[in-house]
C-alpha cells in the first residue's frame, strides 16, 4: 500500500494516565458530554424528509459495494 506524505506506519498508542482513569468524574463528564451530540430519533422525520427506509437500505448496499 502506498502511503501519502502525511501517513506513517506508526500507530499512536495512548498512555495510561492514572489521574484521568482513576477519577470517577471522567466517565461522568464523558457521558454528560455525549448527550449533547446524540442524534434524536426524529432526525430523519425532520431534517431528512426525502429519505425513507428503502433509500437508506439502497444507500447502505451501494456503500458496501463501493468499499469492496
């Protein structure tokens, strides 16, 4: 596989930080923050009204064909 000039074969690894991992507030804050970025169930009814289940299924099939 040919790499672009910005790519490397090095895979970064996160270091263990006991100050963050051992603090219960970390998970609490992550869960609280996640709630602000969740997509509501009515997303396809309000914002994407032209899409229906058949369109989404067809798009998913096309995407799978495209990447394989």
